[in-house]
């Protein structure tokens, strides 16, 4: 710890105490026994790919999301790639995506040979809305990927109307929004397809990599089931060496399906816990720190607790010195990442501004209230001499 930090640490913030950014142990502990029993059964069966556990989870996940079908896949990136391929998107097609997202959204578009059209986001929410999309539509635009970043949904009715008006396919990247709703409808159920990651740190996280695509369109469901399994046909008896389309290998492991089914039973409670923690943050944060907002009809899943702070890098360093873990989602907007600059539309002022101000605070189910208070106190302390971030560009 630097002398400066040591000198300024208030007595009620012992430098040795730490608040981790994420503690997976709190949710792992809840399901560990049930998962062990389930894994023992899988080990005894010697069936490690597919099987009734995968089918059971797929049914549970579709029912949870409010869609007809769910297809388990290897990870969230594959979910996006398979969804784009199932919708026949490829070379010559433009796909509108927010510049503030995890790189996988852009990666998937490029991997299928389509063109990412990066657009700006709202300063208040960090999300891409219908207005930003509308301004970016060209005659080559075929699809929109709404990214429910941080577990928040943009105005999905507006976005849906925009897609319908222009004859565009709406795809959801719901990797951070398991269980989030807009007017009671769950993330994943708005678009032609919804794509999920079950990476361990997600609201519903596997014990390894996993993902899923949800849809209510039987044709899309069948194509994805086939493509994730080397293009094998569905339902046929002689299918092992029968390949009816070019596919890939992206199946959900049986042990991950067991884990996900066990955790799904707790997801609503864990999301409720996150919502309560977000409310506590909102009341305790100092005025120098501005949380990103939630739109009125959205019931967020609060995957991340993102705030805007002045002098972000200095603030993070000082929090770290006080034992408080933070993250940045994301430090470089996608259109400014080296491999994606080729598709940069030029300046995107809001996302560029946000990327220098945002910091993600500790957030996970069972994060103790006392830790939230400690983070807020620390933020008040390390930002006491700073001007709050303003909403006008150039500030
Ligand atoms: C918004 C978003 N999209 C896609 C992905 C990709 O998921 P995965 O890491 O499972 O491939 C992630 C995961 O971090 C994500 O946060």
C-alpha cells in the first residue's frame, strides 16, 4: 500500500480487510452437494455428452425463459455464432451491435462473415436503444443484436417495433441477463433467438464453459440442434455418420447440464439478492459516483453494478489499495479494439466517454450488506476531493 493511501485510510477501513469483486464460493456452496450426487450418476452412467440430463435442462431453460425451445451449446460465443448461422446471416449482411459489449458479440458477427455495424449507447444506461439503431440502418442491414449488458434491458418494445418496421431480425445477446425482464417478459424471449453464456461468473454459471440458444421457431431450433452436432440430422436412427449440413462441435456437456439444473432452482432468489444489493448501493453511494440507470419497465438481473466515477483509474487503484476489487466492463469499446478498427464507423462519443469513467463494483449473491457499505464509504473517501462526472460531453 502506498504511503498516500495508508495515510488516508479512515480508521474504520482497516487496510487488511478485503471485499472481492466476485466470490463464486457463495453460490457454489449452495448446490455443491446436489451437484456431486448428480455428477456421480453421470460418472456411473458413462454417458458424458448429451443424454437425459441435457434434455431436462434444455426443457427447464426454455420454460424459464418463456420460449418453446432451448438448445444447450458449448459456450455463449458459440450460441451467437450458431444463432447467426441458423438465421442465414453471412457475407454482405450488416448486423447492428452496440460498441459497448464483450468482444464475443462482435467476434460472432465477424466469424460468420457478416459486417458488424457498431453504434453508440446511452450515457445513462450504457445500452443501445432504438434511436441509435435507427440512425445506423442501411440497405445492407439484416439484423440487430440487442446486448442486455450488465443484466439490464433497453426498451424492448421500441427496439422490436424498429426491427419490424425495417424488416430486420432481432437477436438477443442475453449472456449477462438471465432472468431479467421487460414488462414481465424474460430476456431471450423477445428476439428470433436469445443467446446465453453460462460462464461460471454469470448469473447462472456452470462449473466450466457452457451456453444455450433459445427460440420459439421450430425451424431455427432444428438447424441449431443439427449444427451444434456436426450437421447430423435430427430424429433419424442412422445419424452418427450422416451429415446434412456443415456444422461444428458445440454440445453441452452432461455434467454441466446437471450443474445448471441444480443452480437454476436458485436463480430467482440470487437475482432478487442482486436487486436488493443494487438498491442498497443506490442509497449509499456518495454523490460523486453515478450508477448507470435502469429503464422503468426493466427488472434487471444486475449481473454487474456499474457506476461512473471521476478519475476512474486513480479511484480503482485507491480502492484496490483498500482491498476492494473492481472491474471495468469494458475499458476499450469494440470499434477501437485493434482487430475491429477496420469496421469502426468513426467517433462514438458516449461509449468512448463511458469507457473512461465506468467501474464495476463488487456484486454477487450473498455479498454481505456490510461489504456494500464499506465499498460506498471507501468511494466517498477516495472521491471526496473530486468533481462528480457530468452528463455533458466534454466534461
Ligand atoms: C455480453 C456477452 N456476450 C457474449 C459472451 C460470450 O460468452 P462465452 O464466454 O460463454 O463464450 C459473454 C461472456 O462473457 C458476454 O458477457
